[in-house]
C-alpha cells in the first residue's frame, strides 16, 4: 500500500505529479491511499516510487476534466480520479463509455463543478469600496459549493479588467490589482461592506421586472437555489414579492377598464389609409402600390412586393419569374445568384443592364420554409394571372419595343397562355399590344443544371438569345 | 418629467419592459476587456445573473428608454390611450445605470427598447445613441440588445447592428388579421422589411469578412448574436398552427436565432377588447417545445400538428409524445441500431442523450439499465424502444398509452 499525502485540497498540480509517478511506477489504484492535509512533509509515505517515469499519454479531454473535478469537495475525489486515469491508460475508449459507472460519476462530478463555476460567475455581487488612483475598487463575498476560485477567477479578470476587485470565499480569495491576478487565503463575510449605493436601484429593478401574473417559484429555485440567496441582495425581496403577487395580479384583472387617456388623440399616430386606390400613373407610384398588393395570398409570407426597375423609356423589357430570396430581402429584381448570372450574360451579349427595364411576372416571392432557408416554389397559373395586372401596367408605362421573357412563368405572364419555351424560342413573335417578344430560358435554369458541359452550351444559347434581342432593338 | 427621481423612472420603465420575454445574452462573439482596459466581456454562452419569482432569468438590464408611445396597440401597457404613468430616461441615465449594474456583476449588459416617440427614425436614433455612448465613450464590451423599431430607416438599423450584439423586431401577433385589429398602426410587411434589412446587414458583414483576406481594415461585425422576435400568444384568435407557420416562415426568411412566445398576460389598465385572463402558460410552454422540435429534432410543422385538434397543440402531453402516439407504426425503435434521426423522435430522448447514446453504442450494446445514465426518464422511453433485454410487446399499441402519460384530469383543469 502506498500512501499519498496531498498538502492542500483541490491542488491539481500536486495531484497530477503524484498520479504521474504512481502511473509510471505501475501502482494499481487499489494499492494507493490518498490523504489530504499537511500532516507529513514528504509527498509519499512508506513505499518509495520512481522520481519520474515514462510519460503516459492520456486524452486531453480527460486531463481538462480532471483539472476541474479535483476542485470537488468530496474526499474520495483524488482516489476516484486516479482510478479513472489508470483505467484510461489501459483503455483508449474509456471516456466514450457513457454507461460505465466511473465515467458516469466523472461526468456528474464535472457537471457539478461547471455548474458551480457558472453560478459563481452569475451570483457574485460586488460592493464598491471606493476609488484609488482613478481606479474603482470592488469587493465581494461568495460561498461556492466547491473549491472553484482558480476556475472561476479568470472570468472576472477578462470581464473587469478596468477596475480593481477582490472575491473572498471561505477557502480562498482572488485579487485583481495593478492588472495582476493573485490568490490568497480564505476569509470572512466581515471583510466586505454591508451594502452598496446601487443596491436599492437593483432591488427596484428586480421587483419591477417581475411579472406577478405568472408566478413560477419552482422554476426560479431550480436555477437560483436557496443556498445562494443569503449573498444576493435582491433575494431579500423574494418573499414579499411572492406574497403580494396574487393580489397584484388579481387587481390587474379586476381593475375596471379606464377611459382612454385624454392625451391619446394628441399623441396618436394617424392610422394610414389602406383602401386608397392604387396610384399607377408613374413607375415610382406603381412600385409603392405593388408593395401593398393583396391580390393573392403570396403577400402574407413575403417581405415585400418587388416591382420592376429601369428607365421609363427602356426599349427592352426583361421579364423574369418572381423575386427570389435576395430580391425579396433587398426589394430589387435580379440581385441574387440568378441576377448575377444574368448580369454576366447581358454583358457578354453587349447589353447594358442600366438601359433595360427588368421585372418579374409575379411580384411576391413564393417559397417553402425549410429550416433556415427558403426553397423557391413555382408560382401557380392563378398567381401569375393575378399579378398580370401589374405587369400590364408596367408594359403600358414603359412601352418597350421588345420584351424578353425568361422562363415559362414569364411567358405566361406576358401572353396569358401556357406556351412551351421550346416551341417559342428562336423566333421573334409580334405582340397584340404592339412590340415584339423573344422567349428564352430563366437564368436559374442554368444554375440548377448538374451537368457542367450542358450548362455551358445552354448558357451560350441564352447569350445568343440576348444578342438577338440587342440586334432587334438596335 | 425630468424631475422624476431615477428610482421612480427605473420602476416605471422596467415594469413597462417586462412583457418582452427575451433576456438572452448568448450567441455572440467572444470578447473581453483585456485589450480595451475597460470593462465588459462576452463568452458566447450567456449568464443569468438572477431569477425573478416568475421563473424568468434576469440576464440584462431590460428597460424602455421611454414608455410614451404614439402607437395604440391594444395588448400593450404603453399604448397611447393607456393611463399608465409615463417616464423617460435620457441616454446618459441609461448608460450610467448599465455601467453601475454591470460593475457590480448584476447583469450581462443592456436590452433597450422604447415606445415610439415623434417618429420611428427619431426613436431608433435615440436607442442607437445609447449603444454608441456605451461602446465608444465607455469602451463597454458587454452585451447589448437593441430593439429595432419597425419602419426605421435601414441606415439606422445598420448602425444599430454595428454597436449591438443582437437586434430584435417583434412581430407581436402571428396573423395579419390579429395585427390589423389589435395594433392598427403596425403593418406586418413593415416589420418583415425591418427584419430583412437586419439580414441584409448581416450578410453584408459576412461578405466583408470574406473580403478581409485581401483587404486591410477589419470589417465591422454586424449584430453577431443575430436577430430574434416575439409573438404574443392568447391575445387574439390565432391558433398554434398559425403561430408555428409564422415562426417557420420567419426562421427561414430572416434566419432568426430565436422566436419567443409570450403568453398574453393581463396588463393593468387593459383595453376592453382583450381577455382579462390568466396567461396561458402551458400553451406557451408547448409552443416552445414545438419550436425546439422544428429547430433541433428534424420535425416539420405539419408533422407536429398531425394529431392536433383545430390546429391547437395538446396541452396535456408534450408535442413529441403526441406525435409518437399518432405514429406508433414507427415504434418501437432499437436503441442500438436506429439512426440518429430516428432516436431523436423517441419521446424522452433529448439531443444530448441521443448524441451520447450514439457514441456509447459504438463501444458495446446498450442494455435497458444503461439508459438511466443518459436520460432521467427511462419510464417514458419504455413503450417506444427495444434493447437486448427489453421489448415493449403490446405496450406500444396499447389504447391506454396516452393515459399513462397525461396528467390526471384535475391538473389539466388547472393548466387551462
């Protein structure tokens, strides 16, 4: 039997160096007796061990967990940890064995420590001591469940770099002064002032933010156990707040509804008129009217109605299907991936986007939500037909010589008929309302093509259609 | 008005802010005060510094800049026609309170909202000014959540995103009909546009970050904790189905981090057209559970409402269990062989338990006794799982299965 004497409880370095040597010496956990306290001067009692041995590789995660769990107050922690690293040295998968009793204990102990640290970060309450050389000084008294000061203090350093502070606990203290963190012995509550000038404000806030209509005391106590209450200034008010809650809530429910505040009419913002007829005499007014459109249910989910964009006297009008995700967010047509592809194709065909009027057959984005994305959905014939009212107004205002339809929906939007692009493509069609029509594919069709070679040849055909339009309008 | 002492203003403006459910301070970037030599840090995971007796966490100083408001939303205590006492903080007072509270470790930061005064733009400017003062004049590195005022200029929203960790725009009511009748000045499309401008700001910041490889200047981070919203539950006639439909749309369109569901709570001096009821807390709870199923468990909205009556979730049992009872042909599933996606559908298994089961079963078959190490509710699992030493037999299809889980009738009455 080897006796190991650790001078201080919760000292990870001492435990680690002892454990290392025991491990190197091949000492099984059953053969070690761990003791804590400053009884003996030497680390090892009876049997001597090699000063050092071949290093044993352990998973990094295990070392990190052990560094936390050593702070646990249970007396058998050093022994249990040694048994676990002994087993881990012989079983590489040990940590993943969630059903193993040792690992189960380790996880629970680690969880308890991390929770204790987290609660310390949350529930320390500083009180102001004064100011020294332009730096404010604060001090707090806290009683953690375990010996976690070294685990919890670095957080306060990161957070309160610009002030001096000390946290005193029964076991140890942490002091941040002159931009240096030091540790010292435990202390007592008397070292910390009884109150702080801001506490009255804090307690006022605590009382006011509480909603008496939804008392859930158990939910509060689960997260803020009573053991912490004695060091929380606001906790003094809990009893009174709970006692008065039902009466306050009842008063709220029963209070007669009072007359409207006489100042209401003076303050109130006039409610915008919704039923004003749409002004469609200019493109600008039309864009505003499109945004308010409720002719079909698509407006319910989309961000905004996206009208066309371009010069009033554009010779060529480009009609797409509907706004996509980016168009819907930005309120402009053809700014998403398909728009970028279109820009490239236009440039190649020798067309200047700024000279064209770009719009869509349907003005609101139709989609299916899927997690954090919106999947494009084809508009129905009914939706295209409902939206034709707007497209016709745009056509009447712009009076283009040539309309290029991109995709089947655009073709239906312009012609009112379900025609196949294949049958229409490659010829120039006269339009009843005047002007001509060229039908081609939608650029998103190219984006969706998995076959790169085919996509390249399709893109060439697309650019050729645009070039043909350029020649026609020239 | 300015003569009101700070304590009185604080009581009024915190009371006015408490109907906003969110108090989260998580999800932002890691930063601390080492470089600035000031104060403040964020660690990714938020901290709840206290809990009120309503069980809600107090993480941020959650206040309104003012509760004067030109809007007249029926469900809101601060509506123009309400007789509630009014107050207004100056930006400097909010800054002072935030720093005083922060230095004493009461809070993670500030959640600032406001009634609408003068105009949407003016109000937004005031909120942004508080955040600017904290960040620029006081080198404050803590968490800031700003309410974005629907309809405010996108330029102001972009500025808010530079100072704040999180932005939120409340949709208030899940349906357009509800909003039209209860919040006449608000328009759902205005709210959605404001959310869109936050998302556009966000993606702009991501693009800028990508360009950093060649550029010199560090791009301004934009609201690193993203945006969230809140819907009031139980004030209007919207069903759970409507609520979840709106939520899924919002998650997908604006990549919200969170949608908060807030049980409508009677307010003093209530408007006469609202129910003076106890807040439907259980309904709120079920909606949160459903929201989690949507986001972390691979459920579709339609699945969650499969067995629902009139588009409402079952109040007596949780939505995953309700779904499982509808789809018993899928169960029991083999704990040692079922894919992760299927384990996630087992009532009583959370995401963490599933991950640990998947890791542990690689090293050896799991028996029933082992499961207690992964979940607290082995009893709940029994009808739905198979292990080498357990088969539920006819239990899975038993007609009494629902009764086994549903609380006795009198408790149900209490929940309503």
